[in-house]
C-alpha cells in the first residue's frame, strides 16, 4: 500500500498503515509459527484496537482481504467511509468465473492447509495477482511477500464450511459511504463477482470499474489514476 499511502499524504490526508498481528517480520521463523491458526477475526480486532486510538473516525482503505476487514469494522460504526480495492469475497458470495474455481481447487490440493501456514507460490501469485506486471517486476513484488495463516484462506475461499461464519457481514449496519474499485483484469476477484458484493451494500455504494487493472492495482502501471479517483471520491465524502 506504500504507493497509495504516499499519494494520499501528498493530497493532504494523514495516513496510517497498521500491520496485522505477526506480519511485521514475516521473514522470521518465529513469526511464521505464530501465524498458525490465526483468524480474520484476529485481524479485525487488531485494526479495531488501532482505530480506537485515533481522535476521529477514519476513512478505511482495504485491498483484497483488507476489504473484508474494512467492511467488518464499518459494521461497528468505526469508519467515516470505506474504500475496497479489489476487496475479497465474503460469506455467501459464490465464484462466477472459471479462474476463481481454479484457484479454489489449488487450495484443495494443498491438504489440510487451514491447520498450517501457507507460503506464497510464485506461479500462482504471478497468474492470479501479478498478471499485469512484467516478469522482472513480478519477482520483485513476490520477494517481498511473506506467508499467511492457512485458516485465513479457508475462511475466505471456503466460507461454506466455516461454522463461525467469519466473513459474514451485516450490511445493514454499514451506514457510511462505500467505494468499490474492481479491476477488469483481476482473475482472483473479477468484477462479475465483485458486483454481487456491491448488491449487498446500501445505496451509498459507488462501484468503479478500473479498466485494464489486475488484482494488485496499486503496484501496476498507471496506479496513480486509480489513486486519483479514490482521492477525489474521499474528498467528496468530507464535504
């Protein structure tokens, strides 16, 4: 999120980029062990605690998994507005494309992944997340990625088997403006699926189709055009 963080600060916003628990030093084996069994609910708790230290309600900008977390926090009345950048699917949203089903099958082939920690695989990340970058840039981004809790992926992609309904969102409790940005070339969360999420939202939701962008749109060529749209929208909410 570094590019968007700097862009928004240059526009006059005061920005914070808090980390989820155990994500500060993911290269350490100790951090990787601690991630085992960590839930999305834990990340919601982390962000909620951080927000409560602020003097006013913030505008939350969440990418992918961060979009789900932003919505969960918004249901608590802790957000002035939320921006979802290719926000992940949540409870009740079915895949609409062959690529999404293919991604789910890859997780299924990993065995009891929800009991362990998953390390990123370059081939998978390059295809589903970094498909708009050249090979050299793909490797540069990939080398910065760390492992994630397998349980988090289970809660995201296999919500139908999650007894806790971790990613279920009470949309009636989101009373703040919502901006959903969806890249047309995002293979992980395509616009056809993102629109189903948008339909659950209130009339305060703006759906923006980012033509030609993939999943990691804040790292792709022309990222500043998306940042500009988001910035203008956020300023409108502050009037």
